[in-house]
């Protein structure tokens, strides 16, 4: 079967710990998440709490290598759903690298 993914950028599988801090509409809420995958324009996360669509967050992912800089970006929640096991999957669009 052919891959029907129409994305412009490839996604890298990560499974890395991520820290989220909300900026809008309510500032300074903190969440721990797992970044499942990452591309040049977005990322997919798993976390315990459902984020509202349109929420703007600061995303921090520490690097496991001194040769690679940590990720520090501002992103917008464009997709969020609660799975049957209670975890939340969220898709974020990267607005800016900080």
C-alpha cells in the first residue's frame, strides 16, 4: 500500500520528554508530555490533559546530545483527542522557533 501522507516535511520519530507552558488564552499552566514525532512545521504529543484547540504553548525538549541544540518553540494546538485509554494525543503547529 502506498503512503498517502501529503506532508511537505518528513516526521522524525522521537519519544522524547517535553515540557509545555501555556501562553494563551490562559498563561503559565504547565504540562509534561511525550513528543511522539517532530517535523519542521509541527509535532505530535501524548499527554494526560486535553488541551483546547487554538491554545498557544511554549514547547521545550531537552537534547540527549551536546551536538544537538534543545528544542525551544512556540506552537499552536491544531488537533487534540482523548484516546480510549485516557491519554490525550495533540497535534501542534510550530509558529516560531525561539
